[in-house]
């Protein structure tokens, strides 16, 4: 009986930690366009309403990749690309 209780306790703690980790991760994304799918409000609602399963779905479907998705106007850091060097400056 104690082993069963310990198993439920471990599952409960892992569940809470994973949900909190997913919520913090989703809240800290600075721009909605960085998500692979959806937006910040949708992912926060998915995590809160679906709990453990919602957190797993967020990590596999919605979480931005390493460094986030590149924006349409610049590099992955949100900076505009550098202009080309002027003609004749290379030689």
C-alpha cells in the first residue's frame, strides 16, 4: 500500500512540475509569431485546462524551437540583416 501511495505522490509531483514548467515557458515567449502553432493565450489555456496532457502537447507542438522561429523581417534575434558592403571596398 505504501508503494502505491509513493507512486501516486511521484506522479502528482511530476505532473505539477511539468505544468508549471510549461506555463512559465509559454508565458516567457516574447512574441506570438515565435510559436510553431497558435498564440500565447491559446497555449496558456491548453496547459491550464488540459493539465499534464496539455503540457505534453505544448512541448511537442507549440513550443518555439531553439532560438525561436526567425521573423519575416530579420534574423532569429529580431535584428535586421546587415546591408551588403559598398562596391569597391573588398579589393
